[in-house]
C-alpha cells in the first residue's frame, strides 16, 4: 500500500478529490442544493452494501438532523454543521478496498462520553438495529 512518496494511489486520489471539493464548495458557499447534488453524485456510483449504507445515512441525517448540510468529504457522502465543519460521513468499503464501510464522526460531533468514545464504526450491512443505533448517534452528534 505504501509508495515511495508515503501515500498510495488511492490516498493521493482522495487528497486531490478533497482539494477539488474545497474549491467547488468555496464557489458555491454553504448552498444546501449544491451540497445535496454533490452528495447524491457521490452516492450514485456506489454499489451493493456501500450504496445501501450511504442512502440510509442520507435518509437518517435528513430526518433527525435536518440542520446538517449535505457536503462531500474526500469524495464521500457527509454532512456538515452551520460552520461548514463535517459532523458525520460515510466511507465506502470500495473506496480503499476494505472489507467494510465506515461511518465516522469528526471532532465537532457531540458524542463525548466520559474520557473516551468511538468516533468511527465498521458497517457490514444496513440493518434495523444499525439504523436505530445510527439514528441515536446522529441525533446526539448534531446536538
């Protein structure tokens, strides 16, 4: 996976994607419609479980945390707070060839629970139990 430059080809592509996103987001401002379009475009090519998880995350966040704005994050579906900071995102398994997708929460997510708490979750399938737990986490993360 490592290259002589320290990043794999997939990681370099993700960094380039993020730079492109930042330029596009700066042009669009905090436009919800532009964010929704970008996130939908990020979900569209996903297949199988990755797509189910991304669509489920989109549905849950828009239902329980409508103040969060859709926004891509390194080319992945994500949602940001009013300051434009990513709160929650989904990393498809196919993006880096891992065996599971990941739903992650960034530092602005209000998930604090004592001295330590999880900030990312490996997801093998979208199930009712996972949806229930994710719904609670998103609600808490959004404050």
